[in-house]
């Protein structure tokens, strides 16, 4: 039934704004009076005199039921039925029962009027049994006393209506959000060109598969495929031809896979297949089949026919290996790299020597350099401004760490942080960053006491019991307000150690610190967690923003993420804003804050005057 009465249109909350407004609302509600001719008009006059504006009269049971039906059809509820129970023409309590039996009127308040109180107490029982909401024993001369009964009945109806419309609102809000989530899930997890899973989605599926295989003691494999000539064809023949090639290759690969094997496109010219329940022999055989199928394929360009080949890496995942999904992906990619290095158009089976070589290549050199930098305090923070999009004022700076090498060159965090994380040096770095960030705030002049800092924490920060203590100690020692620190943690980190992270986040928030989920949108498995995760800001990952102007998919995603964020009461920060047009678009979409090279490059100091 449509919701049309005035009170239902006007009020969203259950509480009215004032007594007068409530009474006015009640007076506009619809009352149906059933009595003989004389009684009905006396009652109607009395109600009209009391201020009621929608009173309708009926004189027998059929008319009454017809009036109720007509009200249904016109979508204008009768809000209360008042009938004379002592009048045989209107049907007595049979009318009451007939109304109650109808599903649409089962909750309509019914006031039964007993003009003579000489029938003893039975009518009361009879009235309630028949479904009356209220029975009023009132002789004709006390008819004015009926008004409070009518008002009580109407209040009941109003409250029910409001509650119901609130429920409907909530239901549709929920449904809308579900649709939005599903849309996001699809866009974020699929490759638009081929319709295959993308890397994000594969990593999620792999994560579950790895756990399942370990539990069920079965092995599986990842086959990592890199096309050898894609970039040449893309450059020579153009992007449309490149897209055609990628589509053809995905079709070839798919035609050799079983239904439950998972094929995904993990980067521009790389595919990966996840196979559960296979062994080395099966996986190598399949990889060789795929290699040959691609090798046999000839791609027709505008003037040339190209031979296509692929380098393929195979990783066997044994249940006892205990590798994580991301490690497994890295290993299969490493094997693929070895296949390329050994001459292309080859299948290479991962073995631990590959790992050693690449691991040593990176870690061995880096560990002493990081240690030395820690010992000699050779780290720097640089500060990149974040503006509030309401007024373009700088409200915060993100602190970004740099390592200063022995020869004075600056090393970017993406180079040394992953090694530091693997080699157990990250806690010291996290603590260094926290201490220096708080000290930086402490040293700012009073006119910049409104400036805040966003501080990145590593994936492992929350496993360090010292962190909370150090934050408390530094804040107390410097007198810096905790509200001026926003910690940034990545979505992946938050989900990986959900309970532990959540507890620590709650402790730090209790101090007053704020939290932002960094790189938001890259790991959508966490969407459900997000609803409960105690963060204040979502930082949309830069990969959605850098091409925002030209990529309609990114635009849809960013819009949806902003909608979802706002619905969950989180503020939205966009990073990687590289030009004015992107900034304008983000404002239009409703983002709250922005950061990026267009707004300000990272500087090794916090400027006194705001940039731009
Ligand atoms: P992030 O937290 O997402 O930081 C943003 C990165 O994007 C920074 O790179 C920043 O310089 C860069 N960036 C900002 N605006 C633009 C832009 O308009 N275009 C482009 N292309 N890039 C932009 P940076 O400094 O190299 O940091 C990389 C990542 O290293 C950070 O990503 C963060 O995850 C990590 N990191 C940085 N500082 C720290 C730190 O103190 N502790 C920890 N644990 N991680 C850090
Ligand atoms: Mg960050
Ligand atoms: Mg980020």
C-alpha cells in the first residue's frame, strides 16, 4: 500500500517536532464512522468540531467494507474505524471481525462505541475478542469524551506507519548498497577487456585455495604466462590490434583448461592459471600444451603475420610448503622470469634456487645498508600536502620516508621497505617514523598548530607491542594533540591480522589518533570488514585516480567507492591527483580531500605558507 497520508510524507523520525504539529497531523488523518444515520452525523459533527478534517460516514456493514476497499484502491488509508457496536445495521462486532480478517486492514485501529453501559462487562471481552483496539462505554451526553479514544487510536496508527516506512526505507537502502557492492565487486575483480579475473581477484581466490589445499593435503599449481612479443605488436599495430591479440590468447588458453581451472589476466600481457588438485607431472604437461598452443598461433596484423610465443613459469604448491598466496604468485612470476631469461618460448619449473638467486640479489645487498642507515639515523621524512576540497586549504601532510644511502643518494621506500619487512627490520623503521613525525609536529610554530600529519605504518606495525607505548610516550612528552596524527594502514594489512589490528587501532583511536585505510580499492575482499573497521578516512588507491579523466571504468569505480564510503560515514581522500581537471572531477564526485603532485610535491620541510 502506498504511503500517502500527510503524516507519513512529512515525518521521517518517530518524534514529531511539537505538540501542535502532532495534533495538526492527527487532525488530518482519515476516520471512518459507522452508525445509523442519526448517530453517525452526531459523531461526525462532534469530530469535525474537535478539529478532524477527514471524516467519512457509513451506515451498514457493506458500505463500511466498500469504503475501506475504495480507500485501498485510492491508496489513502483509513486511519481509524469508529463504529457503534450497539447498532445492528452496521453489523455490531461482526463488522470488527470482518475488518480484522482482511490482511490489509489487520492493523487498522478500531474503536467500538457502546452508548449504553447496561450490557455488563461482556461487551468488553466480546469487543477485544472481535479485534477492537478500544471499547468506549459512553452514553450520548458524554460523547465528547470519545475524542481521547480516537486520538489514542490514531497515534497508534501513526507510529505504526512511521515505523513501517522507516523499515521500507532501510530495506531499500540496504538493497541499494548490496547492488552497489556487487557492481564494485565485479568491476574490481574482472579484467574489462577479456572478462577474466584480474590480479586482485586471482590473489583472493588463491588465498582461499592455498588454505584449502593445505587443509585437505592436496597440491596445486600456478602457471604464469608472459607473452613474448606483445609490446612489439602493440607498438607496431596499435592498441586495437593489441586488444585483439589479448582476446585471442585468452580464448586459446581457455580452450585448453578445465572448467574449474581459474584463468586470469594479471597484467597487460601476463596471464596466470590456478589449478587445484594437480601434481608436477600434470601441471608441466598442461603448461607445455599451453606453450605449444600459443606457439602454433599466428596473429594477422595489417600487413604482417606474427608468430606468437610465451614464456611460462610453473609453481607447484605442496600442502606442506606453507607459502602464502602472495608468495606463491611471486614465485610463479619468478619462474616465468627464469623462462624468459633462458631464451623465451619455454616452460620453467620453479625451484628454490630461483628464489635464492632473486632473494639474494635483493636482500643481501640491502640488509646491511638498511642497518647502517638505522644506526646512523640516515632516514628523512618528506611531506606531501593534503587539501580539504571544501576550501582548498592544506589540512595535513603525508609523511613519506626516504633512506639516505652512504653516498648521499635518496632511496625510495618501495625499494627498501619490502626488504625491511621480510628481514625483520621494519619495526625499527616504523618506530623511527612515528617518533620523527610527532617531533615534527612539536616543532611547528603555533600558527601551524592546526596542521596534522598522516603517518604510514607497515603491515607488521601492529604486531609490535612497543608501538602503542611509544606513541603515548611521545605525545605526552611533546604535548602534541593525538588528533593531529592520522595513521595510514593498507587494506591488505588491516585484513591480514584483522583482530590484532583492530584492537590496536581501537587503542590508538581511544587516545585520539585517527586512521586512514591506504590504497583503498585494491583488495575488495575486505569490503565486509570495512563496514566494521574503525577508520576515519579511505584513501582511494592512486591507480584509480591517475587515469581518472580518460578511463570511464575508473570513473564509475571512484564514484561508487565515494558513495559507499560516504554511506559508511568515512571521509574520502584521493591521492595521485596530477592535474587540475582530475581535481575538479573529484570535487564533482564528492571526495573530501586530495593529495598529489598537482597539489604539492613532497618536500623535506613543512612550508610556512600553504602552497598553491
Ligand atoms: P603511499 O602511502 O600510497 O604514498 C603515496 C605515494 O605516492 C608516495 O610515494 C608519493 O610520493 C606518491 N605520489 C604522491 N602523489 C603522486 C602523484 O601525483 N603521482 C604519482 N605518480 N605518485 C604520487 P613514495 O614516497 O615513493 O611512497 C611509496 C609507498 O611507500 C607509500 O605509498 C607507502 O606505502 C610506503 N611508505 C612511504 N613512507 C613510508 C613510511 O614512513 N613507513 C612505511 N611503512 N611505508 C612508507
Ligand atoms: Mg600512504
Ligand atoms: Mg596510497
